[in-house]
């Protein structure tokens, strides 16, 4: 039973390291829009979708925000562990023209 627990812990750690990537984290500031992707929340800038850790982004869905945090290169998407978040443009203040431009991109 003890060996099974140890194997399970090592397997989980291996999966986490694989998902996060082997590169060291880089602290960055990103301006992006908060989006819901399935059950997760992510940040979407002009070129990249970031998986978010460390903050509940549900109240910010649709808002453009500036976040500061550590970015890790994940297998499929970069991951950011958010330390700070600030609203740049609230979703209710975005004009219909800007909304349609965002939808087309």
C-alpha cells in the first residue's frame, strides 16, 4: 500500500511537471481579455491563450485586464500564475463596434 501511494505521488508530480513544462518561470505583465473556455478561465491576448492559476477570474469574464505573474511554457498553452490583476476596460464599457471587431478576430 505504501509503494502504491508513493507511485501515485510520483506520477502526479510527473504529470504536473509535464503540463507546466521544464522551462523556468518568467515574470510578465500581460494585457488580455478574460474568457471562459469550458470549465476553465483563460486570458486571450492578440496572439496567445494563457491558462490561469492563482486567481478566480469569473468576475472578470469579458473584461480586458492587465495581469502580472509568472508565465510557464506548458505543453499546449502557456500557464500564468497571476499575482495581480487590474481592469483596463470593463465589458460593459466596450462599444458595440469593438465587440464586433473582437468577435471577428
